[in-house]
């Protein structure tokens, strides 16, 4: 079955009315089969969700599209609207930029993404008590996802949703929206219905020190360091200086730390078709 057209174009997804979104998600839920169940939302709660029966987690549909991945001159120009580029800020920005270049065009395939980060209780339940914290090692995160027939979000997928489908330069427009939401990260809103986009989260990819040789689509990039990649890691309310706002740029990436949060995805749309074995997963 071909994918609903709205799932191939994030701009069309953002502009669609509730009835259009509902029809597309109805088609998607039917195609995915018994492993997934449609969870309808009213107009004030954002798009409907899909519940993964095996885990009990709610997932949202993320529409695909193309965008420039990496920390671009336009990103830096917007950051300059909010920051005084003194020597310390400039030096830190140069370090962040070196890890997020060359900027390159990436095609994002549509996917299902867990609405929230996994909390400690959920991780404990899904790991049969082997893990009991909200942050885990990269190996544990990948093993957990794989055992559930899922995977971690790729770097490109995490940057795409942080940019709200290519629309913003700061994560969910955090810098521009900072005053309106009173520095409350919980009030950042995603067009796809995602929550908790600010916390440091494991990507599926291996760590690479730059984007030299990176793929041109959103699938995970391997053959690098097993330390992995962490995306996100800012808390508006806790910021002690405006310099820390750099961490909210959607393109910022870090070499893997010991532990980070977990967000799961189901990449059904990498070929623009639903995979033949979709109905058997989960």
C-alpha cells in the first residue's frame, strides 16, 4: 500500500486540517495491522496517535521531507539575534559548528516516533526489571529497542523533529518562543505532537566527528565510534546565562556520554512504501 501523501510532505502535514489528518492516519493504522491501534484525539490535543500494542506506548506519525542537516550560517545568524557573540560564545559556537558540518541536504523518510521519552517505570517494565533508570547506556538503549522490534531515532530524524519538520532553527523555536512560554520547556509544541524534545537523547547512529561521508537520507549512519551520539540537552528554566541557549539549536550534537534518555521509532517509510513485513512486527 502506498503511503498517505500527507506523510510524505511535512509542510502539507502542518497545514492539513483535522479531517485530512484523521483520514491519513486511519489509512496508516489499517495498513500497519494488528500491532498498532489508532488513538483518536480531539482537535485541541493535536493529531491522533498510534498505540503500539506490545509496549503500550503512544507513537505519533512524523511526515517526511527534505532539509539541510547541520549547523548552517543561517542558524548562526538567528542565534546572533539572541546572543552577544563575545569571545567565549564565539569559541563555543565554533566548536559546535565543527561537529555539525558540512551542512548537507537530507531526505527524511516518514516514521512513527514515541510521543514521549521513556521514563524509569516504562524502561523497567519493558526490560523486565533489568533497567530501572530514565537514562541508560547506548548499548542498553539499542538492545531494548531492538528487542521490541523498534529502534532509536537516527540523528537526522532527531534533528528533523527538533526543527519541527524543517521549519525552525532552534528546537521547536525555543529561542523565539522563550518569553511566551515563560522558559517552561514542557510548553514547547511540536506540529507532530511530540513532547520532551529538550532532554539529551540517544541517536541510533555511531559517533562521527563531522558529517564528511554522511548519508543523504535519514537512516542511521554506522561504521563510526561505538560511543554514539546524543542530541538535545537544554533546560530553559535552569539557564544561568544566554550562552547556554546555544544548546537549544536543533543542529547541536554531542559525542556519547555514559547515559542518556530513550526515544523509540518505527521506520515504516524508508522506501515510500510500507515494508512487506510491517504487519508481523511488534
